[in-house]
């Protein structure tokens, strides 16, 4: 049986009831709330031949970069490939197949084609948008969504999500005014849209509007944190604002509470935990047992070897917790990853492996080596994914390593560079002040 949804998209194998469960799962995924897997499972239970329900379940297990999710997605793909499917659905199946095999760039291109032919396919837009994020394609983060905008209107279900994705793409391409306007409009339409909340938070982070950012995040935290699987990242953004102001007590309270208080072992949550503690580590702040707790969370999956961005953050935790054997295990896994024929081979070889070695060297006090390694990759670091805000940690580590290595001209030059982008940043001011004695001694 085929049934059309509210956006005139045909769904093979669906019924009215199963389509209702599927639409609920889509909304949950768009907002990053509740349990979309349970909702899509209900759709499959109602209609086992519902092709797009199997597809959505596969994406839900792939788009968080969870190592265990790949096997689940493969099972979903196998089930869907046995079913009759239309051209749009076959495009999705091809994209899922590429993601399962670690071919994120190919998957993104296939989803680009689906969205060109079916611009109201919100799942093609969202899965493609996240693929763009993981491969560091800032332009497509923006333009994949921009192409579809003329086909949408505020009365359509999911329009808030289209605005939210476009907002984030605009932010990552430095169109901050339009990004903020789109993000705020999306939140006004759907206050629970975590991606929209996040897009505006990124704007304020990049513009170093620290007090505005705190006000934005604290205005209605129940909307974006209640039953949200994106809440840790949003709390992390609030912590960054407090860290910028030097309010370490607030940062640690956020870490011990909503960021890591529940000891989440979701990969994306542990990335945020590692990144926040490393920022504190760069400032010479003793975080006590927190490193060990985060490192414990990484241990079961740190050698999965499926995404280099995760490897780097796992090693931050292992360096902080002083676990050299765990660092060595990740480096060994990366050697294997660089022998495979998937996108992570390039992510690892070009960016992830040198950065992992740089973090290891920093932890060993080999600051000159850390500087050398980071300088090799900082200009191409977007190629292993993440946002500008997340990758700022690379620059911060480089500056700190240069300062500790006594590389006076480099430290001064890097701070001068940072002044042009974040001149009114308290942290930038502190780094510049630390360069002055070095300059005077030169």
C-alpha cells in the first residue's frame, strides 16, 4: 500500500496509522527530543513493509556516529531492500548503504540529488545536513537547505526545522545576522527545536556576545532541555560563555550537573565533556576526578575507529586522566583506519591522526612537537568535521602550546590573529597579556 503525507510525498508500505507514528518520529528527530526510535519502531510494528520507517530508523542509528549503531542500520537497510520502493525511497536506501559503509561524502551527494528532486523531503534535507556537518562541508550546510526553501512555507509541518538548518548553515559561513534571524524565527515557530536554539547559540559564540548568549540560553531552558537528547550540547554552549568570562565555578557546576552529571556515554555527549575539560586544562585548572570519569566512558568505544573527530576527543580524556595505554590503543586503531577504503581513512590520515599525536605530545610536555603537528593541520581541520566553535579548541591548544614552548613570535602572531576575530574576548585579552612578557624578554 502507498499513502501520501501532508507534503505530498508517497510512502510505500505505509498506512494512515503507521504514517502518524512516522511523522511523530520525524518531529522528534527535527527537535532532538523524546524517543524517535520508539516512535519509528511503532510505525514498523504497524506496517512492517513501510520502507521509509526502516530508512528513518537507520539514520537515527547512523547520524550520532555511535559505533554500535552501524549494525542496527545495516539490519534496517537489509529489511528495506527486500521491499518495493519508489525512486525517492531508493535514493534514501542508496544513501543509507553508503553511510553504513563509511562513505559519508557519497551519501551526502545522493541525498543532495533526492532533495533536488523532492525539496519537501525533510528527512533527505536533515540527513544530508548532518552528513555535511560530519565531513566539514560548510557551504552545503547552507546551500543544501537554501535550494529547498522556495518549496516551503510556514504552514507546512517541519518548516521550523528547515529554518533551523538554514540558520546553522548561515552561521557556519559567517552570515551571522541572517543566521540569528532565521534561528530566532525557527524557535518562535517551535520552541522545542534544539537545532534552532543551537544555531543562535553558535552565532553568539562566534561573535563573542557572551552576555547575550547567557541570556539566550537561560531565557527558556525548559523548552530546549526537557526530554532532549541534544541538551548536553546546549548546556555545553552555556558553559562556554561562562568560561569566556572566567566564571570557573559556573562552568564546573554545569559540568557536574547537566553536562556530565548523568554520566552519559553517548558519543556526542562525551565529545562535549572532553572538549570542556580540555579547555579548562589549557587554563591550568585542576578538574580532579572528572577526567577519570570521562575517560571511563570512552574506554569501551575509543577503539571503534569509525570517526576521527571522536578519536581526538577520546584522547583528550585519556591524556587528562593519564592513561597512556589507552592513548596508544587509539593510535593503533588509527593506523588500521588509515588502511581502509572509506571516508574516515582520509579524515584520520589528513587531520585526526596528527591532531591525536599533538594532544599526546601536549600531555607529555612536548610542546614544540605539539605546535609542529597542529600547524600541519589547522588550516584543513574542517575536513574531519565539527563546527567552528568546536574546532576553536585546536587554535586554543596551539596558542597554549606555543606559549609553553617559549615560541614567542608564533604565540604573539597567533594572538594578533585572534584579536581580529575575537578582540573583545576576555580570554583573548588574557592570552595577549601572557605574550607581553615574552615579547619584552625577546
